[in-house]
C-alpha cells in the first residue's frame, strides 16, 4: 500500500549514503530486496552478493594456535578461606550457632545507633529475628553492650569502622603456586598508625588463657591478606571473646610463625 511504499522510500534514503549497508536480494524472493550491513573485511555490495559463488583464491589456512591446547597456568590460584582453616570451626549445637549469629548481628548494627537506643533496638531485633528464649536474648544483649562499652575497643566501633568487611589477598607459596585468601573480617577500623582487625568468638577461651592455634592461624591469614593495603601501618589482630568479655591481642611474632607454617603446609 502507499504507507508501505513511503516507509520503503524513507529507509532507502536513509541508507543511500552509508557504505557499510548494501541492498541485496531477499532470501525468500529474489525479485525483492533487503538492506544488509556489510561485515568487516567485505568491499562493496558485490562481495555480499557473491558469497556463494566459487572463487579461485585459495582458502586462508586456520592459524596453528587454534589447534593447540591452551597453556596451563603454573601459578595455580588455590583458594583458602581463613575461617575454614583446619580446626577453626569448633563443633557446636544449633542453639550455639544461633547464639553466635545473634551476637555478631548486634555487634554489627548497634555501634551505628546512639548509646541510649541500643538496648531497646537490640531487644526488638532479637524478638523478631531469632527463636532464642527470653533469657538467652537478655544474655546476648548484655554481652553485646558490655563489648561496646570497653574503652580499649572504642576505635573499633567508631564512625568510619567497618563490619563484616570482605577481603581478598594472594600469596605465592614456595612451590610457585598462588594462594588466594578470601574471607570476611568481623570488624575493621583504621586508628592512626594502627589498623584494628577483630574476630568475635562466642565460645570460651582455653583455660590456659592462650589463643587456640586454629584462631591464630585464621587471624594470621587475615593479616597476610590485609598487610599490602596498609604498608605503613601496624595491623593489630584481636580475638574478642564475647561471653566474658575478653580481648586478646595476638603477638606479631606468633602471627608471623603461623602464617609461615600455613604457607609451607604441603596439603594446604
């Protein structure tokens, strides 16, 4: 109809001066034409129209790399999650996991609230998000508030600190393989020349008063991953036992030894 002819004329005019578009026979009817955009490397419309015709030019040989196996990266990147290091996860029942998750959540969100609002907010949050009984909720709230009240941890919860900070690092092992170190730090804060890195533990510390070997290893790997980000600062690695509360700052030499031991393990 007239409208179809008008559209066809408009389209033909639009493409008339475009060297990348050719008018070619339609696949369904050679008496009709269509517009086709030329592919890179074709020259004029004739190269499109004559694609099916034989040519005397020899076919270009495929490059030899097409048939070769891809090279193997000898520096294989093997992930190691610090919190999944051997023995780093003590066995606990379902209620213990819920308890630990609840106090982690409070220590995540309560620092952002004014001190006077924290207890009310914590109570409302736990009542709607956990199946813990009233006594357990009161204990968890009291422990979280006690941690937040520790003067030594004020920089850790100050404005600008980060909760549940995802990290990623890499280290080359003696055999040339590369360790990726992904993880999530419970709390991280920059305090002057120090970087505070904290991991919350809701269990009980050993009677000896020392830190469990698995937790030392865990924080040693966190330190290894984070150190390149702050080359001029000291990373202070903190184990925070929420049930007491107790803060254990791990010795730098101990962390260096744990990191070296982890890197040298043949089956790590």
